[in-house]
């Protein structure tokens, strides 16, 4: 059980781009283990909170074989002034990335970006938004098919 929780927390916190600085608080309503796929399935009010970072979902599937997490239903990541919401998320520890399907909504300060889907790489700090992208930043609205935004510099990549 402790090994499972460590994998789960590691994958989800990588999504937030953070290392462990405090003991995480994990909540869920129900847990099952599938020995055929070597995966845990957590359902109902799934929440992982560490320091100022919280990730919530209706369901999360955590694989021992790949150390990946698939979460679905009301995905929400909150850290400081950043909020990321979507319908489904796939977090890959191996590729240091997460993919979120939407409708997707991202906010950071006064920047609001919506799209059909997006990816985030916690090494480059770049979020890529794809499909019906609308970006509202500094009282301007930009509409395009795709957009890359750096969460560290708070700049749109041209």
C-alpha cells in the first residue's frame, strides 16, 4: 500500500512540477487493485494535496507497470495562482509530461486560456493548447488553432 501511494503521489506531483517537501494528504472514497493490469483504481472524490498544490478527480487509475496515472472526471489542478481544469488527464513520469482533454481551461493571474486539449511538460514549463484555443491576456483576446505558453515566464511562445 505504501509503495502504491508513493507512485501515485509521485506521478501526480510531477504533473504539478514539484518535488516532495511535505507529507501529502490523499483522499478517495473507494480503492480496488487489479492484479491483471497491476493497477490501483481510486474512485470518488480523489484528492492529493501537498503544500499549496492540490489535484482532484472523480477517478484515478495508477499503474505499477508504467508508473503512469490516468485520471478522469472533473480534473482540477490548483497551485498558487494557476488553475488547470479538464475532463481527463494522463500523466507520464517517463516523458515528464501530462496530457489533458477538455474542454480545458487554464488560468494564471489575469491570463485565461481555453482549448479542446493540451499538454504540459514540467521540465520546459511549457503548456501547449490545441483546438479552438482562446487566450485572454492583458485585456486582449487571441484565437487560434494552437498556442504554447510558458508558465514560468508567463509568455506566449511566438
